[in-house]
C-alpha cells in the first residue's frame, strides 16, 4: 500500500457509534490484520460478511455522519467533502469505507478513496486516488461551457462528425495527476468505435482548453464473428394476469426488454418488455426474438449468483437491485455494453460477419454486468492503464461466471466470447492475449497508450497465470498455452483463490486511477489478507505479476531469509557500465522499490529521455516519499560516482529549504536538493561515491514536503559507474 495512504502526524481516527474520536498511535500506518502464515481467513466472500440491505444502508449512513471528521483526520482541505459510496465488512469485523470527494461542490475526478478501520472503528490506513488535500487557484473558469464543448469536439480522437452542446459540459476538478486543475467534463457524440452514435467523455483544462483525458462512455465488448446459444435452460420469470414476463424477481427484479432495433443513440426508444401467455421462451435460434432474451436472462442470473455465492455481493451495487437489459439493439451491432447512467445493459444482434447471432454469450453477460460492479467499487477510469484493468476485470469475472454456470454447451475456459463464432475463434484469450496479433501479453511502457481492450491482456494474462500457472494444458476442451514473459515456471493457486484475491483488491484497495503497478500492490495486500503475508498464495501472485513484466517476484516463503551475518550474494552489474538496473525507468518499476506510484509515464510532466521518469512529491501537504534500489555493486576501480538528471519546480519562494529531496547511500545522506534549487529544465547532478568503492550498497532518493505549497522533483537517467 502507498506510504502516504495512511494517516499523517502519528494520529488515527476512531469510528464508534456514529462519532469520531482521535487516538494516539505509535505508527502513522498501522498494519492491517492478516492471516497467519500459511493459513486462510475464514470466508465467505473474499473475507467479507454478508449484509442485509438495511445493515448496509445503516453502515453507509454511519460513514456519511462521520464523513467530515474522517476528512479532517485524513488531512483534507476545508473546501472538500466526502460522500460515502459503499461499506464492506470483513469476517473479522474490520470495515472498508469507500468515499467520493467533492471540492466546493464540484465533483473531483480521481478524488475517490477507501478508509480502512478496525472493528472498534480505529482507522488503520487509507487508499487515495489523489494523495493529500485538493488545492486549486479557484473555481471560476476562464472558458465558458460553450468554449469547453468546442474544445472537447476538437480534441475527441475517436469520434468523427463529433458534436457537443454547452449543456453537455460540466465543471469538475481533475485530480488524476499530482497537481489538481479546474476542468470541464464534456460528452461528445458522433461516429466512433462503439457505433454510429458513440458517446465519449473529453476532459479539458478550464483555463487553457488543453486536453487532459478522454474515454468511451460505453464500456463494451467489440468483435466480428458468429453466434451464441446456451441451449435448453431454466430461467426465472414473473407471472402476471395476462401470462408471464421476463422479470427475474429472484435476482433483484432484473428485466429483459426487446429494444426492437432502436438505434444505439436511443436504445430504449421502441423498447417493450417481453411477455406472453405461456412460460416457454424461444426456440434456440436467432429467428426467434425470445432466444436472445433467454441467453441474456440466463447469463445475468448466473452472474448474480456467482457474485452472491462467491463474495456475498447482492447485485451490481450490492443493494439487491437488479438492472435492466435490452436485446436486439440497433441493426447489425456486434457489440454489448453497460451504461451506468441508466443502470442497464445492451446487447446487439450481431451482423452478417457472425451469422447474425445475438451477442449474448454467458461470458459476455458476465463481462457487462461486471462493468457495473467495477463502476460501483473502484470505478476504474476507462482510459490508460486503469482502463485496461477495467476491461480485464470484466473479462476475469465473465470467465469465472462461465466456469460457475457449468453449462454443457459452453464449458468454462479462458477464451472470451468463444461462442460468438468469431473468425479468430474468440474475442480475446487470457492464456495468450497476443494470439490475436494486437493485445498485450506483457506490460511495457506504452501500455497506457493503447486501446483498453488491448491493454487488458496484461491483467488477463496475469490472472490466467495466477490461477493456472505456466505450461500447456487443455481446459474446457480448448488448448491453453500459459507462456510467461520471463520464461519462469510455477504452479497456479487455482481460479477461485485468484478470483477472491482480485475481487478483494478491486473492492477494498483499488481506486479510479490504479495502474498495473498499483494493481500488483493491491492484489499482494489482498492475498496477504486472505491467505497470510508469508503464504504460497501471495508468493505465487507475485510470480504471476513478474511473469507479465510487472514488478519482481517476492522471496519464496519456503526459503529462509538470510540473517544479517549471512553474506549478501554479489549482484551482477548490468551492461553499458551502469551498476543500476533500469536507471532510465523505461522498464517501468522493474528493479526499484517505491513508497508510492512514483515511477510514471504521465503526460502531465515530461521525461528527460524516453517516456518514463520518477515524479517525487508535489502534494502541497505534509508528505514523505522514497525511491530505492538495493544490492548495487559500486565499481572497485576508478572514481565511482552517481549521476542523474533533476528538474525541480515549486510554488514556494525564497531560499529557505521547505521541501527537500535527499540522496542517501546505505542510509547516509550524501546530497540534499530543495525548492530553492528550482530549475526550468533538467539539470545533471553528480555525487561522489569514492567512499563506497567496491562495496554493495543501497541507493535511496528520499523526499519530504511540508504543509504548504508544493514542490515537484523529477528524476531521470540515473547511473552509477
């Protein structure tokens, strides 16, 4: 977990019977309770208790009553408010409260957070999408809403013939980067990836009009191929005076409608509920409009049951309420999507490319309903790496629903949409995402720049390897390869355990801006919660992440840790004369240990070279950060030195060192830089390492920031030689 996600100043808030008290602690980040090594926390539901609707409602009301005191305890600003969104309670009584944030009444994109509390209400830590308080110059924009709409239309990358009105632009605070800005969020419509009337969110700076982010509002499965069927199954219906309707009272009142080919721009335009005199539906072919409705009803019910039986989750929002589903949307639509604005799902009929078969497979239904679960929990932003995680989450749970359904005509496997009769055999493959020639099987520095359906391959590949391990095997009658990116070999922990880890990470630790490095941290914490910090499950989860090029594997808990007197193995000096591994960060976090999401390729700042760099500090609040690498072999000949490029920008003034960046070797400070060293660009720094000649050392960059005004330290191209 991120270092500054825990409370600062050595205090923690305690939540008890609707009031908040302050209690002294010895640590600003009290450890979360975990299982004993090698043991498993008693479940059900990835460690969560089942709650009735009344109990959940009361828990959220309690969180709402304590929102102001919690915001104060977290060090948020006086202009900020917390809005309680959800509460999860562990089997042991610990609570995890998810909040959204507002600033002077404006929604904060990237302002969500999770607060963790013990059973008696003491806060033990928190996970924030944006660290520290929100500070912006003001809430009066230079651009009008009409200006913002025009800018949004201009910047929309994936929509042709785009249009947006001033009513489609809302003022928000965009806090996805380290420096929040006043922005407009506009909805742009036009011809795009999800059809002739695609809807895209475009976020622009409210002062300059510069684009900040954009993403499709329809979270979709897209492909070209052929049909799907679930065969003869039992479905839940409701009897009325005139017969029966496809209303599933056993699953929150989920209703399936016939869209009657309403256009994608208004898929409910001609919609009507399915009803008939008898309780027999469809004939198993696409010629009957009821057949697609049977597929959807069955798939959504199985998805509901999977979440309920596995995690004690009652529906998409965990409130027992079923969503609406619409089949036969548009004409020739090879797509399905979830829309949180209407709390509903849409399914197309396919096209001649797939034999005009409805896009209503079991894993597709599970995929779309899981988009709703993500929206109700971590709310992963649908762009960049977080967008890939969003899609991967739906693929993961869509696949788990397929296994859970155990349908004879559609056995469980790790192929996505394999029953759609695609020309390539499926939409995606979790065991080998790159098999389609487009998806990513391994993380790379450009992962955040590709389509989210392609970058989802990294998360899919991780999950497959965590569940099944490496090596070829046949699952559900289909060949699976399980080839890692690092040539490692290891066993999996099983799909049920892997899914429990992912669900707990999603609902308890991930936030809207979580990237793949953050997902690794979240799943390792979840595995520790469920199976123990020194468990094989946690170790194998780390192995699976390393196998998709995200981080390195943890030490095998079965191997004793060397005592201080045991000689440290001699490290191997990387090529090109640099004793550091990944000194330019172009391999992401590989080789480095970071206290927060420091290593980044964010476009909000610039690398000195390449795309990746280290962004330290910049919160404008009390904070500390650390970036380090161990087991570095300092050259034994010549005059060894450390060189790196540093760019310092600050809101401070004068020569007083309020915010600092220290360079430490084996804990000793060799150089200190501060806000007083502000520069317009990168400046190369050199530190003499003669005193460590021939030694194996730990290098650390340690940042400290005070309460007021921010200072950003950007570090790149670090070398020891």
